[in-house]
């Protein structure tokens, strides 16, 4: 792609050029998640739904590890491309591709070895263990494929292949949707069938990405003969990749904590939160897509030292993200019971889930501030700011908040913990931005 989009195109056009395909890709993934949840819920087995919900953090772990090399590598590559150092950027892309595969194999082996203790840690009990174990086992077996997919998914956008990155995710999601009913009901595999369909979807996604890297890209590569990296380059990748990984790990940690704090109130609450979490992806994916879609644009102009254009991009990102977060959260709140009924017909679960979903919307605008600031730090290679935000929203701050408010307000406190953590983390994001990026741009 011509550097015109990075350097000269109107900010709003360039922003949507890069971010809309990411949003569309995430929405396609969302359709899969909704259909997957719908099929699982249609089994009518609350313990099965709860078991899959308890295993969900395992998938998030794999996304986190994929982002370590996907987002970490993309951050370095986009800045190198902005500095016209294309050869160095290509070598980084090759290293990240094969490093993701190696990490995936190691993770798969370890998580299969320690399956039972991990499932107990996630909160599986005698009612949910069989279902959680079935889903967990096959998802873990597919770890190398899942982790790998997030590397080209992120890095293709640094060369302008945002639409193609979206198509890759769409291919996997479509395959997944087709196979779900076949495996869950046709073969009677239940939760395990849903996991197998997911893994096969990633087989198709990875195949498409590899074809792109071999046939279409000019700056990125998978040539194993150049699979090497010097310590300084690895440090740059990990400086952003590790905080990106931690962000997702904290999401897994936050989901696990939330489930465990809900367990004393019954498996029906856990099942309802599982449905709510899937439903809330409607809001989350749109906000995340628009935030992270702008990362190559931010990184390129930061690397090129184009401060005036960078300022315009950042102003637009913050303004647009906050506005769309408010609109989406309002729609989600009004439509909460109707959205939940799309997935499950049990009115008891719908009644439990409706206030859960509405409460989650309170923090959406604050979450958007955190996401945009995190993307800015990642794109600019500011590891310290990215790290602090990565361990806060669903990590340290969330842990402190849920432990405190659950004791003070019981069940209601558990539900309010995430919005409260969103507000506090947004305040931290503003402080960090003002003390680093804002000062740098003001010089």
C-alpha cells in the first residue's frame, strides 16, 4: 500500500481506512461467538453453559500470547516502516511468526499436563468438570494454531493489508459457525464439539494468512532462513508485547475472579455471566476495533516524527471512541433482555443477566479512554505506560475493587466491580498520558 494513507490522507479517512476492517473482522468474530453461545445454550444444560464459561479464560490466554508477538511485533514494525527501515521490519515479522508457533507448542504441552489442577483453579466443580474439561482439552490442543493466527492478523495491517486481515478472521469464523451445529448436536460432542469447531476454524485462518505472506506482501515474510533476532530487537518486541499479553491475561484473570466471586451465589449466576460476557462483546469489539485499528497509523507517524499529524490523529481517536462508547452502551442497556433472549430461552437466566449486562455498560466510556491510551503507548513503544495500564483494569485495580466492594455490598458489589475498576483505570490513563506523550508532543 502507498504511504499516502499513512502520511497525507485526511485523518478521518485514514483512521476509518485502517480501523473499519478491524471492527468488521471483530464483528464477524462476534457473530461466531454469538452463534457458538446460542448453540451451547440451546442444549438446555445450565452446567454445560457454566462449564464452557469457566473454560473461557483459557482461550483468552492464547489470545494474550498471540498478541505478545502480534501487537509487540506490529508496534516495532510500524515504527520501522515509518523510518523507511523495511528490511529490519521484515526480519522482525519472520521472527514473530515462528516464535508464536514455538510458544504455542510449549503452552499446549504444559496445559495438557496440568489439566486437572488448572480446571479446579478456574472453578470447575463436580457438576461442571466434565463439560469444562471437554472444551478445555481441545482448545488447548489447538493452542499453536490459535496463538499463531494473531501474529499475521496484527502485522498485516502494518503494510496496509487491513481488509485482508479481516478476511482471514472471517474465513475461520464462517467455518466455525458451519461446524458448530454439526459437532455439538449432529455428532453429540457438546462442549468438546464447540472447541473442535473453533480449532478447525483457525486452521483455515492460518492457511489464508500464510498464503498472503507468501504471495501478496512485499515487506513482510515467513522465510525461515531469516529466523533470527538480535537482543535489542527482541527487547523492543517484548517491551510492548509483554504488556499487550498481560492485558489479555488480566482479562482472563478478571473473568476467573468474577466467576469465583459469583460461585457462592450459584452456578446459574455463573451461567448468566457467561451469556452476558458473550453478549457484551457487541460493545467491546466495536470499541476495541476502532482503538486498535489505528495502531499502525499512530506508530508510523510517531516513527516518522510527524508530530502535527500525530496530534490530529490522537484528538480524533479520543473524541470518536468516547462518543461511540456512549451511544453503544445506551443501546445495549435498553435492549439488554432482548439480546440475552437471543442466546437462551430460560427466563430465570435472562432475569439474572439483564442487570448484569446493564451494569457492565456503565464503564464503557471509561474503558474506551483506557484502550486508546494503551494503543498510543504500544504504538509509540512506551513500555512503562503500556505495562501499568495492562495490569490495572482487569488486574490489580479490579482485584482490589472486587475484594472491597463484594464485602461491602455483597452480590451487587460483585456486579459493580468492573465499572468501578474502569473509572479508576481511566483516571490512571489520563495521568500517564499527560506525563509522557502529551509532554513529548508539546515540546
